[in-house]
């Protein structure tokens, strides 16, 4: 047998460098000395009658709080410090730092690589000693936070939201797939980084700055804020397309609202909402059909047939497009998106003039997004 924490020795290496134990029966007892505190790995081979077995491996640890798991699902090493495990994960792209017991982070850690933190049903304690950014994602970094076992949480001693559990800088990617983030966990701040929240329960402050299209799930009891999210003069949404906020309590309980309808701002000018969950709108389903023949100078009517009735208050927007013989596509009606009008009608008409001869023409319809999402496209 051979004690070795790095690499995978062959049977020949074991026979040459390992400790040999003669076994008269079927078992033998060995005593290991000078064990490393974090992880112990022992490799064995058995020899009998000139035949050598395959190499067997046993790994175990003492008081380990986290393990680093490779992209292939193999344990790379066990660690008694979560901070050490996070720093080690930088060297293994696509790896996972899995909590084996509750642990804390007290020092600032820079994330430059690509890895996952799995809470695994344990508590991660953010131990702030001053105004800190515990996890800072630099340009090119990719960090995913999830909770594979359920019941995992991030807690901390932040009481005034001066501290930041996680900060995603420009050029980084932060994905949160689960976990409960208590009020004392510190802020989660997407500082122009690409952020996607798909699940989780947030009692802390979550701020989306500079980039939209970030929220596709999650329940937010604390404030979820957004600022600086613009495209031209249009305020972009922190919600991904097809998602809305749903109020959890009060007079508006159960109502859906888009971010564009929120006018509340905090002292720093951020829009914000709280006590909501992010839900996906039901996709509109059905068909949009045109007649088999189109004649210039005569109206063409698109007929919408829906699988289910639109809820009260939901309206539709029809847009007509044309493609010339060179493959160039342009809007025909309306000619600009800002000129689009909503309607509850299940038909819409467009009259092509002779300049449209030779064009392929089609229509698209989409809901206003109060309770439905998606788009239906006619044949050309």
C-alpha cells in the first residue's frame, strides 16, 4: 500500500515504492502515521501466486468542511477550511466546492476561474469584520451557487447592508440556482456582470446594475433593486423575457407586474420591489394564418386561432414584415416598433401596394405581456 494524495500510481509503482504486508488469511490490519489533517488517500494492490490485482483506492478525511470535486465528478481533495477550498477550485475549471458541514468565510476571495459552490443543505456563514466584498468575480470569472440537498442557507452578521457577500464585475458571470440568503448574508451585487437568478429565497438585498435580463426565478422578501439598465432612452428590465414579478402579500397578492410599472426608488435612485416572486408567464399557443393568395391593393387578413382564451386585460400586437428578393427584411406595418398599437381583436389586416410585388409577406402577433408571453408567426 502507498499513501499518496496526488496522482494515481500504477500497480508497478505500488510494488516498487509501497509498504508490503504479508497476509496469511483474508484480512490485515495496518496503522497509518503522519496523516495530513485534511485528506488521506491510500492505494492498494494485492499479489497472490504471481497474479497482481488492479489498484484500489480509499480516501477519507478528518474534520473536513468542504471537498473540491472535478468536472468528471471525482473528489480532488478534502479541506478543513472553506476559504482554502474556494482558492483551490481556481485551479480546476468547472469544479464544484461542496460543503460537507457548515462553514464560514471571513476573508475576501477573488474569483477569477470557473467553479460552483454547492451549499449541500449546510450553512455558509459570512463573517464580516468591516465593509467587505467576500466574493468578487473578476472579468472572465464564472460562479454558480446552488443547493443540491435543499435547506442550505447563507447567513451572516451584516445588519446595515454595508457588506457584500458577492459582487459580479463587468465581464463576469454569476448564476444562482438555489439556497436561502438571510438578511445578514450581505448584498448580492451584479456590478455590470452577467447575472442569472433561476431559484432561491432572498431575504437580503439583491442589486442588478447596468445589465438586464437577469431574473428567471427566485423569491425576494428583501429588496431586489435595479439601476442604470438602459438601451438608448428605454429602461430595460431586470426580468428575463417572459417573466414577471408576482406580489406575495397585501392588497396586490397574486397580481403580476412588469418592472416598467415600478416607480419606487431608494436613496440612490435605484428602482426596487420587495415581497415578490419571479414567475414565468404562460406562453400563448395557437395558429396565425394568412389566405392562400395575396393581391396588391387588396387587404390581407391574418386570422388568429388561440388554444385557450386570453385572460381579461391581455392585449395583442400585430406586426407585418416583408422580405425582398435579395433577402432583406423590414417592418411594413407598423414601420417602427414604437408605433405599434395593441388590440384585443383576433384578426389584423395589411394592404400591400404594388411596390411590394415579389416580396414574401408574413405577420407576427405577440401578447402585451400582462399574463402571456411568446410570439406566433404566420406562414410567408
